[in-house]
C-alpha cells in the first residue's frame, strides 16, 4: 500500500516539474515586457536544476538516505561500505553547482543589456524596437 | 508585485534543495536567490519605470 | 489574445502531455531507484579511503572532492566564464566614472546601527564556510556568495557613497579578481614544477600521490585532515567570487550623474 503511494507521489512531482517548465517557456515567448521575460527565464533555470538533482535521489526502505558527506573519519572498511549503501548520488550535485554559477553570470549580463535597451528606446517593450528596425531596414 | 513572489519562490526552491539531501546546494542557493538577484532586479525596476499619465 | 499566443499555448500543452507520458507512465527514465550508478558509487567509495592510497583525496566532503580534485578543469573554466561575463558588463558601460560627494540619503538611523552590528558576523560566517570546505558542507563559491551579501546590504541601506568612500572601486575589485584566477592557475601547476625539479613525472591539478608520481600536497593541518590543494583552492575561490559579484552590484547601481557622460557621448556619435 505504501508502495503505491510513493510511486504516485513521484510521478505527480515529475509531471509538476514539466508543467513548470512549460509555463516558464510560455512566459518567455509571449510577454512583451523585457523584465517579465527575464523573470520567466529565472523560473526556467531553477526548475531544470531542481529536476537534475531529483534524478539522483535514492529510495531506501529501511532508513533515511544520507547526504553525500562523511560525518566522521571511518575506522574500518565496513563503515565505508555501509555509507556507500545509504548515500545519495553526488555527481548531479557537483554539476548543478557549476550550472548555478553560470546562470548567475548570464543573468548579470542580461540585466546590463536591458538597462542599455531602456536608455536607447526609453521603454522596455520589445515591439517598439521591432517597429523601428523594420522602418530603418526598409529605407 | 511580481518580484516579491519571485523572492518567495526562491526561498521555497532552496527548501526543496534541503529536503533532497543536498546541503552544498542549499548553502549556495540561499544567498544567490535572496541576496543578490532580487537586489539587481529592484535596482533595474526602479530605473526603468516611469509614471504614466 | 493574439493568434501567436494561442498557438504557443497549444503546442506547449502537447509537449507537456508527451513528456509526462514518456517519463511518468511508461517509465523510460530511472527515477526513484534503490541503486545509484557505478560512477557515483566509485566517487563515494574512493573519496576518503586510507586503504587505497593511490586513488583517494582525503577529503570528507565528497562533492568538494569532485569539484576540485577529480574534475578540477571544469571548475577552472567556470571561474573563467564568470570573469568573461564581468569583463563584458564593464565594457558595455564603457566610459563611466565613479564620483563621491553626491548627496546621500539612506534609511533611518535604527536600521543603520543594527546593520553595522550584523555585518562583521556575516563576513566571519562566510570565511568559515569557505575554509572548512573539505570537512563540512560548504566550499569556495558558497563563502563568496555569503560575503557578497554584505555589499548588497550596504548599497541598499546606506547608499553607494559609503561603498565608494570605503575604498572599494571597480578597478580595485577587478584587479583582485584577476589576481585570484592567476593564483588558482599557479597552484594547479605547482606539482609540475616540483616534479620537474626532482626529476619525476606529475600531472596538472594533482592532489595526492598517484602510481607514477610520488609528488603530493600536505595531508593534515595541525590535527584535522586537510585535503592538500583543496584548502588553497577554496581560499582563492572565496576572494574571486566576492570580488566578482561585488563588481556587478556596483556597476548596475550607478547613479544618473555618473551615467550621463556615457549617454551624451553616444548620442553625439549617432
């Protein structure tokens, strides 16, 4: 009985992640203000990073899974083998750490670009910029 | 406004990192999504908003 | 709503249906398993293992060992990507000056005094998290992000005046950052230099002694284990992350007077 509940909870959370990604994509593509596009990009990267860590989780029946950090130095080799049976996958966590830093770098540059766009066109609406470029290229 | 909801969402995502047994990511995501990114967004919104009449 | 929005919404809902059908119902992905893959298991097994001396890295925190020892190149290039984005941001705002002496406002006195009490504690907490990266959860970038919250507090509560009066200008911070990246590269190359002087072979980013080369960084510091070069990497990553994020915060919060020179110059050119 608890097996069915656990499987149902896992599948519902995966569907929730994918719905999150779809809503963020819709927000990027069809909101005309640049700042709203940036906020939806932030939601998008958050959801995907969380999904990557969710894939590394581990379901153990007998006890709680442990984070991938040793609390004390192991004295015998059996302690180490028991730790390997219980701990969560460490590899997606290391890769997601790099992804968060690179996302931060991209965010800072995008905000600088938005500031420059505002100072040139005096608005953060993308349709104003499109109309002016079409007029310039047709002259 | 929407930035307050973004702040609340950042806190809840960092709580999810803690529940999925990833303490390194939790410690790095709390100052990034609560301390650095909302301040940049607030500065940008203050500069690009004009009172329409 | 326009036609384009409706088409986008319909295609995205089809995407949601298709992906959730594949993953959640037909189970083509490994989700919620009782066993992890072999690579993760070997990282967990060999990270602190005094019985296998040629494969271990003597650090209790497995994620830090992966980031700085087993996959050191990835982290080095991630640091370079942050440097590139800050250089791009500064060159976008080319021609700004930083002026002190503008009238300063800031919030009320109660908030200012209580912030002055809290700021040294935040700096100490960030330094502890960064320097104990191999024993507890933490590491270089975590400490750097915590210390850069101090800059954002000072900009929000006091004004930008205090930051510039305290001597932190973007030129000094960028210099600090480039020195940090240079020091990381020097520590990565140190085993090679020592091995060339001794006449044996060594690898780049090498931490402990391997089968072909007996060069090894020190193993313990006073009485707790220090995983060789990971301590130095964390220390320099703290300096690098703090200066990088503070530079971006200062550049994006410049005021009208300082930015006016850029925009008048640009309008002359057009």
